[in-house]
C-alpha cells in the first residue's frame, strides 16, 4: 500500500495533508509513504522531518500510489502514474469543483470527499470541517481584533477607562462556538445568534448572550445532521429586524453561517452596515461561499460607511501548522479506522463509504451529486 502526500498547488494554500506524526503512524500500519519534496514547507515542516519519520521524499510521489492524500483536490492530470482505481482522499469541494470530480471518474479513480463525512459520533475524529472550522473561528476573532482600532477588554487606567468591545457572533456551529470563546477570552462582551434552537444553551454555557428570533420558529434542536437549511421568508424578515436593532450597538461582528451545497445566507445588508459605528469590524467567514455580508470580498478589506469588512478565501490556511496537524490526523483517523490487516489496506463500510465516495468504476456515484 503506497500512500502519496502531494504538495498543494492551489493559490494561498499553506496546509499539508500529512505530518511526520501521521507518516510514522501510516508506516506502522504497514504502508509506504511518499511525500512530495517541499510539501510541508509552508506549514513549517521540512523534508528532512518527513524523511526522519520514514517517508520517501520525492518529486513524483503519485507514481505507483494506491492512495493519494491532499488538503484540496489535486488536478486529475497530476495523478498520471497512480495505480488503477487509486483513492484520492482530500477536501474535494464536490459542488464547487464538479468538473474536477468528473475528471477523477474519467481517470478511473475513487475520489473520497472528506467534507461529506457523516456527522455521526464515530466519525467526529475524521471530520475536516470541524477541525478546520474551529481554527477559523479563532482566527476570525484574532484578525478582527487586529484590524479594530480599539482594545477588546475593559481597562481602567490612570488616563481613564477603556470600555469593552461588544462582539456579536452570527452562526453558532463549530466556528461560531470557538469565536465566542476567543472573543470572551480577549475580554469582549459577547452575544450570538443561530437558527438552530439547540445553540441557545451552548451560547449561554460560554458566558455569552443569546439573541434569537422569537416570533417565528427556527430549526428545532440540532437540525438535520447538525446542519441548517434555508429559512422561510417570514423567518428571514424577522431575523433581519432583529439584526437591525442589535447590530447598530456592536463593535465587532463575526458571521459564520453556512448551508451545505448552497450559497451562504445573506445575514447583513448594506443598510444595516450603515447603522453601525464607524471603526466597527465585520469578519465574514462565509466570504468564500458567497458571503453572509453584503459587499464582502475574500482577501480584501472593504470599507463601507466607515465599517471594515474583512474575510479570507481560506482562513485555516492562515494557521498552517495547527491546521495541517489536525487535518492530517483526520485523514489518519479515517484510514486507520478502516484498515484491514489481512488485506493490508483500508476497506470502507457502507455508511461512511457511500457518504463520501464521489466516483467509482469510471462514474460519478454519489447521491448528492446525482440528485
Ligand atoms: P455550518 O458550518 O454548516 O454552519 C455554521 C452555523 O451557521 C450553523 O450553526 C448554522 O445553524 C448557522 N446558520 C445557518 N444559516 C443561518 C442563518 N440564516 N442565520 C443564523 N445562523 C445560521 O455548521 P457547523 O459548524 O459545521 O456545525 C453545525 C452543528 O453540527 C454543530 O452543532 C456541531 O456541533 C455539529 N457537528 C457534529 C459533528 C459530529 O457529530 N460528527 C461534527 C461536526 C459538527
């Protein structure tokens, strides 16, 4: 079983899909690991560290590979030389990169999209969306604090008092929870909102104030698989009114709302931004998915009505070392959980296999792409 670790080619991608730690663990399972020269450089991992862990460091890792690991999906053309039916295991952006998925099918590869991992207890340690969102939620607050022209905590000094920043977190999934915790640690007064009712208690347990639409029912409990769906027009209207009355008093807003397979919901309009105080900062974590905030542009600082609107195209890539370590462990936890000692390779079960398998036998086979 030969596992290839590719150097990421996408612009701005700094992460790597295996670390010396996971290389060692794959070798302990009986695999040979080939790492592309320079693959870990942007994540501060040198080729010699991979070699010391037992990897073959090479210019052509894909040659003869049975499994190819990536953070993002590699170009099918870069996979010439892999064994027939080789697995491609990465964050494949199946909806956004449909042509590439078709390319994997045409090449006879078995593409496994890690972002389609079901949200079931036994798959938690394999969930790249969670591991990366957690870091993104942290980074969003740090970046917003950096751009904000004032301090977060209240300070009583001889020269007078500095008041605490007011931070509002919209969308309380994995990223939002970490954003609440980080903003609280920095000393902000934090409030938060979501459409899923289960988040109310989670917000309170982190010492923040829940701000919820009361007049129209949101999503009961956790929502299907922990995910939100598009809300009714009536709900959207009530939410817009609630946000309008709350946002004008906020200094920092972090938006994290996503709906799988769809554009991100619009949560803040330009008219609402106009009511905010000049100098306020909005970090739109959904910027690469179309944005929660009107006017936000990935990797740009947009100033509207004196409010700075920021957001990255790839937030976890701003924390390459930690993001790579967690991503790599997700991949290892996944492959090792299914490792069949006799076969000397991973063999997937139906529940997880069918959820994440995009292509097989020359065809696109995933229900979410066919449906
Ligand atoms: P996500 O990234 O899909 O969305 C972020 C948040 O935005 C969600 O909380 C969602 O409800 C919210 N949102 C969507 N539309 C909104 C709107 N119009 N207004 C306000 N908020 C809106 O979600 P996520 O962070 O990936 O996780 C969501 C849930 O799934 C969490 O409760 C998490 O604990 C759970 N989860 C479970 C597992 C597991 O069991 N394996 C793994 C990951 C996450």
